[in-house]
C-alpha cells in the first residue's frame, strides 16, 4: 500500500527539463493579470505567501535592515531571512533582477 504521496523526480535530467519548461512558460506570460492567474492555478496559497514573503525579505535585506527587524516586520523566521540574504548575495541574481524591476 502506498502513502498517497507523489515521489519527487529522481532523475536530475527530468527535473532540469521541468524547471526549463516552467521558466519558458512563465516568460511567455504577458500581463500582471495573466501572471496572477497562472500563479494562482500553479501554486497553493501558502506557496504564494512564502514567495511573496521572501521577496519582501529580500527587499529589506537589500536596504540593510537588520535580520531581527526583518523577522519582526515580515513574520519570517531568522533562518528564512538568512537563507534569502545568502541567495541575494551569492545566488544567480534573480532577487536583484526582480527587486530592480519592482522598484521602477
């Protein structure tokens, strides 16, 4: 008997293809309203909230706000703040690209 859980893709090639397909699909979205619809259909409310929280945290880290203050202001754990700060500084530039676009 199975637990009913869907096992993750164990083949890294399959995971990479899925990631590429997702990125290509998202790039094809042409409006904020369409993106909202795609995200709402694709993600749970909790996932959307977590992504929004991470973006808010990234903005505050980028402004130099202390991790404790960010945690208090956003409700994010200090572990989440630290993780976001790490990817903001050492990641692939995604957070900075989004923050730059949002601040226009």
